[in-house]
C-alpha cells in the first residue's frame, strides 16, 4: 500500500484489511456531514458531542451494508439525554455516496457539567438493519455499558455478533477556514473474525455479565488481536482530526508490519428521506376525529422532520385513514 494517495478524506470511510492478523477495519472522517446534521439544531455541547460520535460510529459500521439498505443506531437512556438516533442509507448504486442523518432528544433543564455519556443514564444501545420492502428487519440490542457510545458498540458486537471489535474515535470542534467552530470527527474501527467457538470457558468478563473481545479470541487469534489493539491505542487525536495525515498514511504509521490493504473509499453525504408522502403515510393511522385534534388555528395539520428540520403543512381533509377510504352516507 502506497502512502498519501488520499490527500483529502473528509466525509469518507476507507475500508482496509490487515492480512497478517486476519483483521478488517475502516478508517473515516466526518466534516461537512456533521455540520449539516448538527446545523439543524442548537444542541448544547454534550448533546452535540454525543450526536457527532454516534454519527461517526454509524458511518464506520454502516460502510459494510449492501446497496439501498439502511442501518440505524439508537441510543436510549433515562437521563437528561434521552435519545440519540442516526440513520445510514447505503448507496443507491455502486460508486454513489452513502447518505446519513442524526437527531437527539434531551431535557435541557437537567443537563449538567458531567461527562456527556453519563448523562444518558441507564438504557439500551440498538443497531437496526432494514433490507428493504418484503424483508424482515434485523434488530440487536444490548444495555448501555462502559464510558462512551463506542464502548456500547464494542459490547454489542461481542455480545450479539461474537465479533471482537475496537474503536479509536476523536470528536472535537475546531476553527473553520471562514472562522467559527466546526465539528469534526475521525476514527478507526478494527474487527477480528473468529474461527473458533466465541464463548469464554470462564464466562463473560464484562460488566453486567456481558461478553468482551477478550472472551472471544484465543490462541494465535488473541495474540494478533492484542497486538493490533495495542497499535491502535497509539493513535493521536491530531492524526484522526488534523489535515496533514491522509487515511492510508495513518494506516501505514499504525499497522505497517501488519501489511494493510485498502479498498475503494466510500463517500458519505448528509441526506434525509422525509417527504410529504411519508408524512401522509404516517398520519394514515388516525381517524378524522384524531386529525381534528391535530389541526391548528390556521386550519392546518403541521409536522416537522426531527432530522432535517423540514416543515410540512396539510389540509386536514386529506389526512387519516378515512380520507383514503371515505365512509359513504
């Protein structure tokens, strides 16, 4: 693998493989995507940081899904930050960019100076995959664990997929070229494919009885995994977020002895799938009476997209299941 072949890798996910260790991974960075995701809302700092981290995780994980599939991450807690939701839409055709969006729900009056992740409280981390019309969606859920959303994802892969997984992520605000703080996120994901039984002889070692990566890999696989994780932990924040290190140069710096191979990069863009037809469909479960309660003083039923901020207004007579199937006198 030659260095410096990808001088600009903002809003890009680059898949790679470490042949010597039999480990696959992705390295990526989000820039304008985060500006558009976070620009839809005036989030307090801890909320914005969690949304940025979850968006980066979603892009790193979502890069493997097939064309036109949708991968979602939902982080739900009982603390001041109640929900983080992100969607990653696979490319519509080979070579096209993937699209993603994100959103958060929180109680501003209860936010504190505590670390952002701790303000989720207790709850659940979920990954959902929608393969399209006629296919049964997949959903995997694990409890919130560790000290970051990345830790939750690692636990999810160990517990639900029996795949040893580790993330190194960086999320921060930096001064943009036109001035003003801009959110940036960069990270690396590595994942070992186990060849043997994934279950530990002595039982799970994680908190609340959950599996961890060390419970899954054994023998030579464990040695390879530990070596790669040790190398991964040497990555610096400036390498993940700074403008002077390309993605493949970073991989060479970290894993040159592991003979890394890179594949085609996946560009990522902000994108929302909301629209008037989808809003109408979501309101089709309500009766005319229910729609009447939703009608405002201007005689309209309105709806706002939580992800992109789009505003919709409808004539109430055109909404609800009774509008689709009028009852004859």
